[in-house]
C-alpha cells in the first residue's frame, strides 16, 4: 500500500514494515520498494530540505523506516522508528539525535556519488593536462596559439589517491582505461575488498585489485613526491581535518595538481592559499569549500591556478542519483525485514564520531 501525504487517512494494518519516504519518488521507484518488501505500507511525505523543517506527525507515528536527506526537526515525534536510510554519503546531519540511545540503525548513500565524481575527477585532470584555462582565455580574446602545453596527453601519468574508498575506486577504474599509473595511500598500506557497500555493477574496484602501488603513512613523502595528480578522497573527521598542511603540500612536485572532491578542510586553508600564491604546485581543483557559499571576497576566487566548482561533482540533480538511492533503499528494505545485513550500514563508532 502506498499513501501520499494529503491523500486520505492512514490505516494501521498488520504489515511487515511501515516506511516513511521524505524524498521525491516516482511510481516506478515506489513499486521497486514495494516489490522488495511485499505488503509494506509506504507513506510519502514532503521532502525535508533544511534542518528546521518538520514532517506531519500523522505520517511519523508508527513509521519504522525513514528514507530522507535530513531528519525532521520534530524527530522526537517518531514512536517506532528502527532504521534511517540517508540519501547522502555524509551523516553529520544526525549527530544531534539519540540514534544509539534509541537503538536506531542508520545506512547511508555511499556509492551513489562515486561515478559522477569519478567523471569530474577525470575532467579536472584533462583540463589541467591540456591547460584548458589558458585555452579558454585565448578563445575569449580570439588568440590563435598552438603551444606545446596544450598538446600534452595523460598517457602514463601517475595519479595518487589519499584514501581508497568508493570515489577513488571508481576513478581508478576510469584511470585504468586511460593507461595511468594508480597509487593509493591507506591507513595500513593495504587495500581490501569492500563488502556490503553499494557499487554500480561493472564499476569501481570492489575487490581492491587496481592500484599499481599501495603506500603506508610512513611512506608519505615517496607517495606525494611521485604523483602527477593527487586526489583527496578521505572522509572528514577529527583525524583528517588539516591532514594536508604546508609540510605535505611542499612534498608535491612543482608540476603536480591537487584535486579535492571530498571535503575542503582536509587541506589546511592557509596552507593551500600560501601554496597557490607561491606556486609550490601547478594548481588545484576544488569542488568543496571552506564556507557555503564561498564569499565573493574569498581569495580563492581570484587565483589563476585553481578551478572551483560549486559542490556539484556528485550530480545529485541527475536522474541517476534517485535511481541509485532507490536501488540501495529497496535492497535494504528487503534485507531489513529478512533480518539480513544491510548495505552501507554505519557502525556504532561511526555514529559516535559523527
């Protein structure tokens, strides 16, 4: 049974799961959930887009599963909630909630963003490799210039991933097709297979076989000094905030490019500004920022050796975003009622640290 908000009275019946969806949903997506969890009651409410927004209490009462981007401000009105499926990969939006105290399980949208961000990563490499910033300026100024730097190809370059999660693995798959050397830096110098983490079939590196070299933290200088393109692909945490400072940025070679689709604050802001002003490296690309929106007066806007995009690499406005979220959610609905392991489930330690 599917019940949309404002379309009649909700009925309490003997169903295996009562689901509240606080995202846009088309009929095919709702049917996908219904097929995965036969007999469930699906309630479709308004999308909560901001932390202060509430959901109708009559939709929340009796709901056992919640699909959302942000939990509602009146979260305490849930009386039977047992599981939250977030559409985002990040989960700091639930940090103030009594998740552990109430025994609520949480799964996220990890893996949904990997492919579009990998495409953005490749686009950034190609832009720097062919110096498209200068070529676009030349076009604006009607300047004919066939300089050698516009004709450099990526073949054989070395790319490094600081962290080898889903985004890195999806990018590594594309990099393999471009005949690039793939390096990875991990916490223990190993790359493991990923289990129960969403991955679009035929993409990424779920088995962890693609890196040509894997480095441990004590090999940081060799790792950073050898890459042509460094990708920041770590989650932000107290341990990773400011991880790349002046010391680390100076380990990069002058021709290297720093590409950050993860979180800005993993790179120390003042160190980045100094690095770009003094041209320690060729340049940087950031899809993530130190403030949202980045103020017009922020010095990064005026720097000629950085490409800034407005946190769009994950392409959450793409129709594929919704398709993949409902793939994850439908799979987890079926697993939840069968008491099987969930995909993308957050651990207690992750929930404590969020």
